[in-house]
C-alpha cells in the first residue's frame, strides 16, 4: 500500500474521532430530569411507556404496540403472535441479521434461506416464491442497510397462500414508502432501540400489528406474572424526544447518503446502494450505508481495505456474515444463494452518525475512500 495512507503512517483525511452516537441533546436531558424528579424512572409503569406506545401507534398507523427488550425479541414475539408451530418453515434471506435466524429457531421452526436481490441486501421476491412449501408458515422480510425491501411484491406473491410477513424495520425507523411508514406493511413488524440504532435507548424494541389476535398471543407469551421482556420507563423516557427528530434526521441522512453515493460512483472497486422499489414517494432510513467491495478488482482483501479507511478516520466496517455456511441440519437453502454469498463476503458499511454531519464531512469521507482505493 502507498506510504501516504494513514495506516502506513501518513496523515489521515479526517483527524477527529468518528461522530458519537447516541447524542444526549437538550430535550433528552430534560425528559430524563423529569423522570428522575417524579420518580417514574424506577416504576413498572408510567406515562413514559404509555406515551411511547401511543406515539408509535400514530407514527406507524397500527392498532397495537407491544414494547419489549430488543428487536430480536420483537421478531420472536411476532412469530409467536402469528402462532408459528414447531417444525413448520419460515423463509428469510440468506444474508440478514443473525438474530432473525435465531428467532425462528427459538419458536422451533425451521429456517429456509432464499436469496437476496442481485447487487443488494434484501429478499428477492422471485426467490422467495421458489422457497414456498406446504410447511411454510411465515416470511421474515428485512429492510436492510438503507435498502427498502420489495414488501408489496412479496405480499402479492404470498397472498394466495395466505402466508404472513414479519416486517423487520429495525434498521429503518421513520422510513417511508408510498407515503406510508416502513413497518406498517407486514402482518406484524419489529423495531429495535439498540444502542447504535437510529432510535436508541441502549436496548429495547417493539412489536407492531393491526391484528388483535397476533397482539394477544405475543402479550400472553410475554406475561410471566410480570413482563418477561420489558422496556423500562427510563428507556421509554429517552425515546420520546427522539421521535420528534427522526423525520428531520432521516431527511439529512438521505441527503448525505446521496452525496456519498454520488461522490464514490466512479470508484472502480465499490458497487453502491441502489433502491429497487417502484415508488414515487419514498424516504429510506440509513442505519448503515453499504457498498459491495470488489476484492478481485482491488487485489486487496476486504479486511485490509476497511482497516485502511478506518485509519483515515472513517467509521466503516464489514457487513453480516450471513447464513450461507449454515449446515443443512439447521436450515434449508434454495439454490446456490449466489447473491447472499456475495453480500456476506463483500459488504462494507458506513455507520450512520457520519450522515448527520455537513456536506464537507461527506466530501472528506469520499476523499478517504478514493485515497485508499488509489493507494492499494
């Protein structure tokens, strides 16, 4: 590699620490102080959780919200709410968050892997259709890495078989499609409030649905004399003010993401994010901004490329490992899962706090990427 690269002792393009997240701004501090003052932070129930439930109902246009301890638990509760039986099959992408695979195993169903779209990270509807069997009981469809899943097309394919969809919107809070919030399209949806997420409470999640039956089954499973998978009052306290900002923050992230996508469009070793939905009105939410790293063209391992960019001051990392190496004892694979294998081996992702910075910062991110590419 070129000696001018920061990893080799050169001067980094960005000489400050990566932008912090989460940010405890004024409204969050004020809400926490109110919670401390009135003692509600340590109670089982208070206005903070009830207010959060009502706001999520309004934001996501759903009848029922069940707060819980994580997005992974929200997916599991969604499957339990759907009444998924042991030994049935649940379809998910060959490249996805590992918790979704484990949630299927937790309800004793069998994961079936369908491929993601070519050059992307979300379920391919045609591959999903090929994965359907007599034992198929649900499909988990994730909006992932800023890419919106083709949820409407999936619903059309599954409608004749009456197969429900668990919509994983954990990475996409506040995202919009067809003037509707992402998370309102599935039979049940999951949100995450993990420490790095766009809506952050350190931990936590929520189940969303319009079905009283789904909600009741999930609620009963969650009830053990008390809530088995709770979201605390203090967690709910910090989430309320963030809901006020999610729309404006997502708009800013979208603008910066487009600047970075356009600014790296001519990079010969990176294939950028492309949306595949057919919608005149959409707004993604970018928890991560992804590329596919063409290691053959670069002549450099992905890990070395990522380390070199990190040394330039940019918070880039590799993507998920995916499930393509899982044994047939744990899952059934539909076809070679070529696109999922590519995603597992080649994805690099930029952490979202960089997208809340200035256009100048976005330009320096592009500069760092080009510098490393040229120095390989």
